[in-house]
């Protein structure tokens, strides 16, 4: 799931993202500062987690998350409970110790995206001109490829 900067119910969220090339491969949402919040946490549960549970890809009973406040809001806990998932919070200060996904999944994923970004940047040459901001379509493509 990608969170873009924008109004949650604005033009980007309601008109652009649903018809993007990668709309069927990614969940997206917008938030004023491109931050994770209660609303897009609920979107992640509904559009990412629940489909995997329903397709039998996961026999999920527990979901371990850090102490970021939108991870343990009453709304999120209730939604997780409704799909049979118990939320377990990693003790504060222990995320880096007990979250191997940061090393084994997130780092290689971010490295692949960075590699694609560098390739995109090099396509503009070295003429000293300004390099444009990548489009949301470019970013979505990099995520799908990674």
C-alpha cells in the first residue's frame, strides 16, 4: 500500500489513483502529510490484510505491530477483532530487536526501489538541469517491480 500526500477524498485519491496502471496491484490512499493514520490503517486492513486472509494465503491469528498510535487505536483494534486477528504490541524500544522484517524484507525492498529511482534519475543525463519529481505513476511502477 502506498500513501501519497494529498486530500483523502480529493482528486488524486478519487480520480487519479483508482485508474492508474497499477491500481489492481496496489492499495493506495492519500493523507495530508503522507503519514500513516487511523483511516489509512483501516484501508490497509480492508484492502491488503483481509483479502489475504480470505484467499487462505494466511492463517493469521496475531499481528505484531510497534507502538505507533494508529496501530493500536480503538478503531483498528475493533476492525482486527472483527476479522479474527489479535493485535500484539511490540514493547516500546524493542522494535529494532524483534522485528527482523526490517532487515530481511524492508531493506531489500527499499534497495530495489532506490535502484530503480537511480536508473530513472540517470535517464535525465548530467547536463546540470533540474530533475523533475517522479510521478505517482512512476513510484507505483517501482513498488510493483520491487
